[in-house]
C-alpha cells in the first residue's frame, strides 16, 4: 500500500510568501494613510486630491450647509465602486481583489480611527499640509509597492502609468487637479491651494517610497584602456563590470565602454582608479535608485 503523505507548509514558508508580505505591507500602508488623513488633512479641511479629497469636500459641504454629517469613509466606499469595476475590467480579477481589500480597509479605518486620532497642527496649515502629505504619501507608497491599491484616483494613475512615461505620483498630480478645483469652489481658494501643496508632497513621497533613495551610483567609462579599467574595478573595488560596444560619432571609431555600479562611498575610489589607468578617460556617473543582485540587494527583497 502506498500512503499519500500530505505536507503542510511551515510557518516560516507562509511568512516568507510573497502574498503574505504583500497584504501585510498593504495593511500597514492603509493604516498609515488613514491615520495621516485623520490627524492632519481632514480636520484642517484640506482636500489632498483623490476620493478622500472629494469626500472631505462633501463632508464639510453637507455639514456646514445642510447640517447633515456623512462619514468620509462611507463616502469613499461608495465613490470607489465605479472605479473598481473599471480596474477589474482592465487588470483582471486578481487586481480587483487587491483593490477591493485596499478600498474597503481604507474606508473602514478612516471612520474607525477618526474618534481616536488626535487632530495635529490645528493652528498651522503649512505644517498640516507638509506632514499630512508626507504621512499619507508614505502609506500609499507602501500600498503601491506591494502591488495593492486604495481605490479612487489611485486606480486611474496605475492604469495610466503603463501608457505614459511618468511616475504614479506625477500622474496622481494631474488627476487630482480636478479635485483641487472643486475644493476651491466649496472650501475657498486658500484651502484649495494648501490642498494642492499636500498633493504635491504626497506624490513626491510616493515616488520616493517606490523608487527608493539614491544610494548607489552607475558609472559609464569611455577610455583607451577598457580592459585595464575593468580589471581594476573587478579586483581592486570588488565590483562587477560590463563591456558595452560603442562608437564615437565624431571619429566614427568603435570603442568599448565599461559599465559598473558602485556604492556611494566607492565613487571617489572609482575615480582614482580610472585616473590612474587613463587620465583622459570620459566618465559619466548617474544616480541609481535600486540595484538588485551581484553584490547588492537580493532581487526578491522588499524595501
């Protein structure tokens, strides 16, 4: 008799699974976003774009003019319905599941955390704008990094990012311009302008979280001694090097260009090595937001 052995995944395997890590990051990001909205933006009447911004505008419109209080989270949940259907149609059911989770979780957390979140920077709109934009941007950046979504104009930005050579944060700036106009009409131009600044800060932080800080440098080296330069990079710096075929357009002569990536602290050492081998070399050094593999961060790492 052959017995079928059923093995269960170990806890460590579950913890290391991509899906578990994704939803953990999405949940953390949503909590940060909800806290930032309740602490800085909503109580200061700042509509920082998106569905949350529209919900903030309508919240004060209904409360101040009609005496009716409509929870912001509930408004966000209703507004997101149509956009989620569009996202599911374009991206598929898997995208819809993540979006539904993010959309519902953010709507719920905004309303649940509201009574317990202190209103910060109540007397300083500029501080509320800067910190509100930074905190909510950090939260949404984590959500996007984990391939999730919080609904609203975030869906529009993620759908457009595949067609335009722009970051998600930049696309959200364009989409959220309409919300700023609505806020100017309802809340006044001053608050609308503050909200626009918050949108800008939020977009910059989102891109920063997704792309990371520039901690590594890429070097393109054109010289007469590419072999010696590459040998020095490999054996003295301990970094890899790649030879790229190039051609000087002025001289029409074929050249070999050395490409390498080093850490920021190794830039001066690289310059000294190149100068020692070929003082007439042409070197271009550019920022690298993320380097994976070959002595750098592992490809599967989440940061």
